C-alpha cells in the first residue's frame, strides 16, 4: 500500500499516527462526499445498462482524476511522479473496498447478484468515492505552497483539470437520475437561458466574489483565461462538455433525440457540473 502520509514534518518522516489519521480522514471524507451517490438507485442500474468497456474506461478516468487531485491540490510537498501514482492507486483501491462495503450495507447481497454486475457496480461507485477520498485529504489535511506546486505547470492546465474533476464528481450525482429528462422536457427556452445565466453567475461569484481561498491571487493573474470572465467562460464550456459526456455514459443520449431536447438536458446537468468545477478550482 502506498504511503498515505500527510505533509512530512520538518526533520523526519511522518509518524504512523499521521498515516493512520490521513487514512481515516480519507475514508470519512469519501463517505461524506459519496454517500448521496451511493444512495441513488439510478446509479445502481448503470451496472446493468452500461457496456463493460464504458465502465472500465470510467474507472481508468477515475484513477486519472485522483492523480490530478494529488498533483494540483497542493496536498504534499516534494513528491515524485511515482508517489502520485502510488497514492492514487491506493485511494482508488480503498475506495473500491468502501464502495463494496456500502453496497452490501444497503442490501446488494454479493451472493444473489451476478459477479459481473457486482464488480461493475463497485467500479462505478468507486470513482466518486475515490474523488471524495482525495478531496478530503486535500481539504482537511495540511497543504503545501500552491504556487510552488504549480511551478512548471500553467495555471490554465490546473484550472482545466480541476474543473473537469469537480464537474464529474458533482454531475455524476445528477446525470443518471430521471429528473434530468423530466426537467428538460418541461423547461422552456427562457428557463434554459436562465440555467446558463445562473451557472455563469454562481461560478463567477464562488471564485471571484465570495472571498474564499486564493481569490486575490486569481484576480491578479495575467492571461486571457486567467481573467475573471475568461476563466468563468472557459470553465463553463468545460462543464458543458463534462455534462455531455456524463449523459452519454449514463445512456441518456439516445438515437433520434431532438437537438433542442439534447441541449436542454446538457444545460440542466451543466449547472451542477459548473458548481462542482468551481469548487474544484478553489483547491488550486
């Protein structure tokens, strides 16, 4: 198992107590962030309706998300690429075990469910659980200097990555639900435009007006995509892309669907994806 240590103490390695505290922090955080998704029935059904190759791809992307969180969130100092990869593999492995335990707890008996379906359920649920695991370690543990951590990496790349990770995490709790289709069907174009406006305003306010971590640095950043509205529009475009991919993954994009209905569905899921992406960028 990769070392799950918080920031090393000056003059020595982290103690076993630090490692245990970090592990407990990650598991508890995984439950806090992932329980709403674990309790969503439509997510369970994905294992039966989604092709295996899609789920394997999603699981692999989950590992990449964990790597991105470890790299960009400023969780540890002076890590090598191997440290990031091992830490992320451990996070995903533990999260898979936590997901399997939670599935058993809510009545998914492994002795009555076909093994292939059970494995697919665990793989789907392990991804948001692993993101929650990594987020908890980044939010609740000590952080290193973010500017130093991003040295050699563009701020735009960090924003791209964290927008996608945060968007997937929050959007996955919404995209599989039948409510998305119902909202899209009954929404007018005026309401659809309101979804766009509210998404942009919430994203802008959360990053540049709420006086949260790193706001002054962001306001002083140079570059088109680092200006307040440049970053907001870029992140919203990414959130809509994440929304489209999640709807494709969950099987809601069916052949013959009208373009207006498709656009409204993307905008509906785009709101939580935008909020999740903004929250993810706060870690950078």
